[in-house]
């Protein structure tokens, strides 16, 4: 049985005007463990964000997501 995890990251983003700003984002993933959630997020983000810092990973008390 898999659980839901919230993973928070922080990275530097260059804006259109050339300035650089720090950006924080949270992602929710379904995984079997903390390690799997981090690995899945890394495989998704590697094509969009080259370098980021993983801030936290926490288990979330969500039963299901209804779309």
C-alpha cells in the first residue's frame, strides 16, 4: 500500500529580465517510502530544474485524490 508524501524544494530561477530569484515549491507524490518519493520527484524535475535543494519530505494524511 502506498502513501502520499509532500516534498518541498528550493531553487534559483532566472526571470525574463535577467534577474535571479529564489523560488520554493511543494509537490505531492504517491510512493511507498520517503526514498521513493524523492527519487520519483528527481526523475520528473531533472528535465526542468538542473539544481535544487530538497528542504523537507513528509508523509501526508490523504486517503485518495479525486479528480
